[in-house]
C-alpha cells in the first residue's frame, strides 16, 4: 500500500482531484496508510470518503479522529455496483 502513495499523488494532480471515494473500504486501513505515507512525503493527502455495503462506523470514527483533515465516511450502506449519483463525482479508489 505504501508504494502506491507516489502514484496516488500524481493521479490527484493530473485529475485535479482532492477527494476519493473508497468503495468496499472495510475497516479503512488502506486510506489511513496512504494518508500517513503522503504526509511522510510532505504531500497533502486527499479526502478519502470511506464506503462499504457493511459500514464499519466504529473503525472509521477512530481513523477519522487520527486523520480529521482527510478521512470521512458515509454511514449508510453503499453498494459498489450501484453507486449513488451524489457520490459518483469523486474519483473511485
């Protein structure tokens, strides 16, 4: 996961994206790892919006407390095969 941080940083710049929709986020660890690695690279992490068909709210709350500037979540279930229109604007991770 850490090795993806440089590519994510470049992808963000190329697409002018500051927010990514994390589908099937599970407990959210990949978003936290990427945020930490981007900070180590002295880059501003994008906003990661965690979603899952079975939201793991407690895990996501802990991550958001550690990364309040870049981790958010959708509390309602999100089916990755039927992404609500209001969420489809964000690039998908």
